[in-house]
């Protein structure tokens, strides 16, 4: 196994798999605009950034806590955290994957997506939410019957 792979109860956690799992944990607390930035071709400091947003300081903390708890459950422990006191930008560093949980305004100010614009960005969306949206969009359409009134010709 390489240094960026971990074995967790039959699940091999490569940095790619770990990044996707951490994004799912963030989505479990309704994180929005979840992006996976693949930095492997650009830098050797980390493989992936998981970037997400929250509507409030409380939600920023809740998302970070869910990511940390979920990662521990699959055998990936956070190496370092920053920003838990201010709760407008919390960083969870897993060495090969770094999770950035932003308050919306803070994210737009720092704009990591622009800073790392050469990285391949993948939007991660909640699968359950996608199914619900798809169900709402696809409604059976009954054909309309047009009834014409016949008028007597005079």
C-alpha cells in the first residue's frame, strides 16, 4: 500500500475515495456547493481539496463535526484542524485530502476555486436530493382533450 492508501475493514481508502467519502459526510449536514478539486497534477502538498459552504456558523461547525466523525468511523483520522473557534472557515487536514468548510461570504471572499483554477473540479451533489428533484420534475402528463363547441350555422 502507498502512503496515501489506508485499509478500513475491507475498504481501501485511496485519496480519491477518501475525498468522495468526506464530501458525502459534508452533504449529510446539508453542505452546499460541494466541490472536489483534484490537485495531484499541480502540487505535492495534498491530492484533493473538498470545498463546501454553509449558511451559518452553526452549520459550518455541524458540517465539520460530521466530516470528522464520519472519517473516524471509516478509519481515517484528521491530522490537523484550524478555524474551529471562529467557525467561518474550518479546515480539516487529512494530509492527502484537505476539507474546507466555509460560511458562504467567507468562501466568496477567499475564492479557492479561482486560486486553484487549473485543478480539475468535480461538483458533488446529494444523491437523495437528486432523486427527489428528478421525481418532482417527471410528472406523468395526461394528453389534453380539446373539445370544440359546435355552433349552429345560420
